[in-house]
C-alpha cells in the first residue's frame, strides 16, 4: 500500500498525472530550447528523461565554444522515490540547471526542504496549484537570471511567463 492506494492505483495515478503535466513540462523545455537557439546557443536538444523519474530535459553548448555544456531538467518528483513517509502519496515539480556532469547552477522546487515540499497526488486541485507555484517560481527566476546570465537574452525565455 502507498497511503490508501494499492501499488496498482498509485502507478495508475502517476501515469494519469504524467499525461496532464508531461506535455506541459515538454512545452516549457521546448520553449526554453527555442529561446536559447534563437540567442545563438548550439546543440540544443530536448528529450524525454522519464527512464528513472518522470521528466523532460534539454542540453546545449555555450555559444562561446568554450566547452561549457549545460543541462536543463524539468522533473515530476515522487515523494516515494525521494525518501518520504512510509506510505507516501506526495508529488511535486522541480527544475535544475547544471553543467554537464552534475554541477548544479540552479534548482527550483517549491517549498523544498520544508514539510510542505510535496502535495497529495490524489487531489487534482492541489497538484494544479503546485504546478502554478512551480511555474511562477521559474518565471521569477528567469526574469532575474536568464535574461542577464545567459548571453544577455533580450526576450523572456518562457512564453508561459508572459501570462503571469
């Protein structure tokens, strides 16, 4: 059992949530990749990174050709995988930006390192609210960092932020 869910119900619920939020994560990844390509970054590739955890990723090289490769990872995080309660039913969203090889430059996950780091996967409204908090945090971070740090991009890296 996982919470009041059987393993089969738990896995079915994860798949149901991934059907909703997977395309949204893919869209964020592709929008970011397109903006980086337009700004002169090379080798920008997007791929489904769901072999170990649900997620979408992009990889690119810095335009100065100085050997710096960066990874962008959008993740749908299970409390069960990250060592939560005995019977976890929590989920959240996370973004990490890292040098190829794992040195983390930035990481965003609402309420990380607090008791509220996950929300109950059984409640559609709280999962949607967490998604909105996650996207809002990304937009705030992108407003501050992406425009100034990544080759002085003149446009906002995420179209979804325009609506915030």
